[in-house]
């Protein structure tokens, strides 16, 4: 956990926190769409993997805002 905070502090020093936040949000959006696609298009009978992807996607969409709030 300390390494993650250290990387975030270095990124903040260089003014890259916005870029990192948007990259994480983009990954979250892709995970959310992949989960929804697996559930809707692929007609997966096992709901665990698509649901997990959608939850992870939502967390990654929300987490950068909360993380940057704590850094300030």
C-alpha cells in the first residue's frame, strides 16, 4: 500500500494525477462494458464472472475521485 501512495505522490508532484485518474476510469469503463457484454451478448449461464467484472468496473470508475479527494 505504501508503494501505491508513493507512486501517487510522485504523479501529483509532476501534475499527472488527472491523467492517471482518467486511465483508471477508462479501465473501469472497459471492465464494466466487458461484464455487461458477457452477460447480455454471450448469454453466459454463470453470472459470477460478468457480475464481478461489472462491480470491479464500477469501483474503478468511482475510486479515482475518492482517492484524489484523500490526497488533497
